[in-house]
């Protein structure tokens, strides 16, 4: 665990994301993939905001500024870039979900299609 006044590590593991998603307290799971990827597979409860539209749509996240935000993509590369960018914009609790939706399908919810 990290001190309450410190930013969390840049990555968060799948089990921690699932626990936070289940509790639904001050937590946002952000899907930064494109709409066609989301149509193929998605995690229930995640908010879709594609990386390609993030800068123009940042105001959509304003209400989540003080929340823990776990960003996910397919494997974890885009979400890591998005989490770092969000931190630069003042979202200090943004994290990248390690392994992405592909790993989520393998370890957490096999009903989520792999692609």
C-alpha cells in the first residue's frame, strides 16, 4: 500500500481493479481503446473514452479527478501512456491496468472475448 498523500504506482494489478470495481467507491475503470475494439469485447462498468479522443474530451473526466482511475486497453501499452498523460493533467491517482483486457479475460472473466 502507498501513503495516503502519495500517488499510487503507475500500474495496478487485475485483482486490485476487480476489487475496486466491485466496491464502486470513488473508482473509474476507463477503457481507452477504440469503439470497434469495445464492440468486440468490453468489461462491464468501464467507461469508454478512446485514447484518440482523450485530449478533446478531458472535461468528461473532470468529475473523476479525485477518484482512483484504472485505465485499460488491449494489452497495457496505450493505457500506460494514457495513465501517465492523465497524471500530467492533474489526475494523480490514474493507473494503467497491467495486462489489459486480454489478461482480464484470461484471469478474471473468461466470458470477455479475446481478440
